């Protein structure tokens, strides 16, 4: 695409990096006058000096919804406003100064010193702007951000807004997780020189014992610079180098990137260092990117990493926790990876949106395979406007994650309404769009339709299906599970001649609720239903087309208020507080046994 790069910000000899995380000033508009802030030009007002704007402090990064005590904050619909001061050193004058948001959920308008710097209209994905000409150097500056959580017919994801008789504006949506909002990932300022590395794209291949690294560097600014590209191994030792912006590095006796438990040293990462040198030999810009050498290939029955068939043992997940909502929380992500390793999983799906870059970095490092999913959850009403927004979300997701070895499959959507004929042309275009941006990874859509009612399967490399027999269908009837599950999965394979993943199955389970004989919602029921699904999976594994199982869900998570949910969705095998239910111990035995099998 023509998109510019969105490299993860890293400091170097030529790049300075300053975090803007911390406590920002924060103001709500009220529901009946959501554009008060815009009408009164709050971006031109110093919040601290205003008597009219009620401000409070808000943590960045965090979702704002659950940090307060009022439903006005939790259930707010429409723009909220963030503001803070930041200092720009005089020494930055002459450099390019960038502001980068790793995610704002969902719509963002950013003003610096009262001037509009940029806008962005999708959550869970980074965006940045060059603010060199609107900052003042050697002085304090003001940044103001309006964040709008409103979901409409053609936003990604979609939702509906209604005005109740009381006058309150209410947001509804069909997806099953709370619509958390706010500046929920880190915000940084960083500098580049005027001529800088805008983007790097890497693909890898294997030739015998050699690794091949195909790279291409996009430079903005002067075209008289030359490149020095150097690869370092894990210990920091130089392996190979070249002097062109686009080329192939050959690594003798390469250490390959392997998934967790497929090799004693999973997740091997090299560092690709790129330097731009001007004609006088001076270093202009320097950027380093972690990369893994691995191949992905697929056919009608399997997906292979480095020519070895994989079997996915994993989860659907959410970025979700108490108080923070979807806000990035480093201790939490370390805890999560410890649990993932403890349980012997090798993969997960970023259901139902791309996860924070820090989370993805750890997957790369630990060898956890990722199905990377677009924020287009429960897609319906397939308008051309929606299609454009959906494509944009994919462009941004692939731009961000294209170089990650952990990302092995792109998921275009979760549970789109593909029973409708209009979805056929829509998914034809969506899959073609993904393929035009990256042809090195297989594409899936996570479906819950019956395979014979679906119109997307013909375009996919892998079928992913969500099955809830014994729960939503025939609740409590465990004796039907094996038949029903194998029937659906076999049919996906038969219809489209592609490998199949069960991407969701599970049962809501209230921690500490016990019942013999087992009963829905009890910990005993969770184990009993899992054991039925496991038998179905084992039958199909023998047949050779079944390549993975991902339980729904890694942890309990929050949802919108509904009679379906008591304090959120309880299908976690871990609680929201990241402690195991009985099902976690049970799943652990299976995942470790399967790991040995590989
Ligand atoms: C699904 C959805 C997921 C829900 C889950 C459930 O099929 O993909 O978002 O949370 O079912 O528990 O109902």
C-alpha cells in the first residue's frame, strides 16, 4: 500500500524518545451535549485555568470506564477530553518531532498548542503525526485529545446509538465484550532526523541450513543517503551485513524461529540494524528491528513452520482486567505469559482486535504463535463504507505486524454475518486486500455459521470455527458434543478443502461453584464438557485436516450489561484475576501431553 510506516518507536544515536504516559487532565462532555467541547473549542483552553470545565485526573495508558465511581463515566457515549503539558527541548529544533499513540479507543482528534495535529478513527492500532511545525522549542507545549467511543453502522467495530426517553444517549453493540475507551496504550514523543527510516519490511526463507532475510527499507527525505544493514545474533555478535536499501542477507547455519516447545530454544530473534549514511560518511539515522527466521507454508491439510506441521494449542483472549479495562499493564502481560507457558500453550488468537505491541513483542520472543485479528468483530450490513473502513483496519494491522515472526495467520473478522449473500463479494474483496498486502501468511475468518450457510469460506486458506454445542446449543447435553463438533469441522474441510481450527469452544464457569453430578456453570461441568471436546479433537487429529484447538477463553472478562452475563463472560479457564479454575489444571495436562506428542 501507499501507507507510511508505523515502526515501533525506539531510541538510538539518531532518535530520542520521551514518554507522555502518566496522569493527564480529563473532562467529560455530557451525554445530551456531546459536542460541547468542540463547540467551546476546548483544544484552545488550558483546562487548569478554566472554571467551566470540570476536570479530573486520568491515567494514561488506561481505559477510563472503570476507574471512577459513577456510571456517567463508565457508560459515557461521545467525546471525552484529555490534556497535558509537555516540554520540548531547544535542542530538538531542526529535527522531526513525532507524536505517536499506540492506540486510542476509538476515534481520536489530537491538537497541539490549539492546532489540529492529526485524527484517527480506529482503536487498537497505532498512529502518529509529525508535529515539528506546531511545537514550540525550549518551552512548554499543550496537547489535547478528544476521544470518541461512539460506534455506528460503518465504524469498526459496529454499533448503534439510540436516545432514550430520559434523554440519555445509549450505545448498544452485538459483540460480547465491554466497549472500553480511552487512551489505552502508551503515548510517546520521538525525534528523527529530516532524512529518516520510515519503514522496513522483512520476509524470510530457508535454504538448507542457511536463513535468507529479504529486506527493504523506505527512506523519507534526501535520496543521496546510502545504507549499512547489519544483522546481529542474540548475543550481539555481527553475523552478516550489506550496503543496499533492498536486498537479501544470507545467514549461514541460521538459528530458526521455532514455536514454544517445538525446539529447546523457541522464539530465536536476530536484530536487523539499519543505518543511513550521508555522502560524507556521517551517520544520519539508525533503527533496529528484531526479526525471526522462519517459513510458513500451508496446503489443504496442514500449516507448517520451517516445514514441520504445527498443531495449535491455545486460547481466544481479551485485553481485559479489573480497573484498567483494556489499558496496557506490564505486570499483567508478564503474568499472562507465565500462565501461557505454565499451561503448555503454543498459540492464541488476538480476539477480537490487534493487541498491544508489547504483548506481540513477547510472543515473538517466546515463540507463541499468533492469529492476528482485525477489530472487525460481528461484521454485518455490508456497505461500501464499512468495506473501506475494514480494509483500512487491515492495512494498519498488517503495516504494524508484518515483520513479526509470531504472527502466522491473519484473521479478517470474528463471526461476521456470512449467511447473507452480500457477504460473498465483501469477503472476496477483504481477502484479496489482505493478500495484496502480504502473501506470506494464510488468511482465515473466524466463523460461527454452519459451513453450508456461509459465503466466505471459498476465499480462505484456513477455516476457523466457533462451536458451542452443549452450551448455547443443547445446553447441558454433553452426550451430543462429539458428534456435533466433528460434523461441523469435517464439513468445513470437505466443502473448501482447507485445514480447520476450532477457534472457540467452552462453557461459562463460576469459580468455586461445585456440583456433582456436574451442572452448567459448575467447575465440574467445565471439565466434563472439555473432555468431550478433547475426544472430538483427537478423533479429527487422526484424520489429518484438524490443526488446532483454542479454548474460549483464557480468562474471564467484562461485557456489556445483559441478562446473559453475571459480572461478565465467565468462560475463562483462569479468573479475571489470573488464577486457575479446575478447567485450567485439566487443560494443562492435555496441552503438555500434546506438546510431547509433537
Ligand atoms: C462467540 C464470540 C465471543 C463470545 C463467545 C461467548 O462466539 O466470538 O466473542 O464471547 O462466543 O462466550 O458467547
